[in-house]
């Protein structure tokens, strides 16, 4: 019986090979072909898109809760590898806050930038700048996540 199944599959394959290419695939001008071309190779994870939107909304409104929700959604998503999720949700915000603290330290020591006001400490200046720095981190994280989520994947040949 396996020989009969193999012969039937061969007969179907031969029938498909004889069919003209125009019948086998829809024309390139149809709306379905256009939509398929735009989304070819893209399967964005919904939770990543929600996380990116929450990050952008939090950055636009200054809502720390929305930014934390966005970073949490990115971290809990299954659309990225563990290392990539950790980098997007933890690494980018920590790197921006660290860069801000180093910048303020350098300003307090007179190494670069305009010097801090007399009597002002680098720690106080860092905390004062933190909301703006977190907004920048949220935009950077959202951009990173969207770039990875919406990139075209190589088509198998």
C-alpha cells in the first residue's frame, strides 16, 4: 500500500508540474499579492509591538508607569531571544542612566561640558536629569525592538 501512496503522490506532482505557472500562482498585480509582498517574512510578535507602543507613549507623556509596562512587556515577550530581551528591557535603560551619571560626574570634576552650579553634586544633577534620560532610554528601546521585530527575514531558497 505504500507503493500505491507513493505512486499517487508522484501522479499529483506530475499534474502540478504540467499546470502552467500562471494558474499555479496568483498574478503580481492583485491586492493579496501586494499585501503579501509588504509583509513577506514578517511575523511581528504582538507583545513586542504593545511594549514598543507603551514605551513610546510613556516617553511622549513622561509616564514612568507606561515606560515600565513597556519594558515589562518586552521582557515577557517570546518574540526575541533571552539576551536580546534583557538588552532591550534592562541594558539600554541602565546604559543611558550610567552614561548620564558619568557625564554629570565629569561635569562636576570640570573634565568636560559646562561645570555644575556651585554647591551642586553630580548625584543631585543625575537625579534631576533622570526623567529626561529615561524618556530617551524608552525611545531607544522602542526603536531597537521595532527594528528587530519588523525587519525582513531572509527567505529560504
